[in-house]
C-alpha cells in the first residue's frame, strides 16, 4: 500500500506534507503535488499534515488518483522542502471537480 494525492491538492498545494515525509516521496507539478509510489514507505505521516485532505491511502481513493500519482511521479521533480501555497489556496480548498478544469501536466520547480 502507498498514499496518493487527489484533486483536492489542485490550486492549493499547501506542502505541509513535504516537511514530514522521511523519504522525499513528493513530486511537484505546476499546481499540485503527487506521491511517488516507488518511494513511499506507507508511514502515513503526510495524510494528517494535509490541510486540504488531499492525501489518502491508495485503498481509499479512486484508482484514477493512484494512476495519476504513478504517471507524474517520474516526470515531475522531487520537492524536499515546503514552499508557499498559492495565495488563494484557502478559497480553493474543498472545491469539487478541480481536476477537469484546473489540472496541469506541467512540472513544478521542485526543490
């Protein structure tokens, strides 16, 4: 089992999870993070740190989120320290259906 980031991260990208990950499993996209399933050790510390509730065990999310994390993890850069969330992150937190309208395949800066 591993953890997966869902669409609740899109346009929020709080990144609190990055600071607690002991294995640098997070990868940064332009407007969301994903978890590298090959790096994740299933410790679960990231789940509690996510203010948006975007991180869940892979057994509790739709398969498309597990597949999305696995697809973009090799393409996006590792992020090892927390950056700043989007200025309007709080307004986007909890908004349904963000994937279809706002997901970007572009990588983030990493760091």
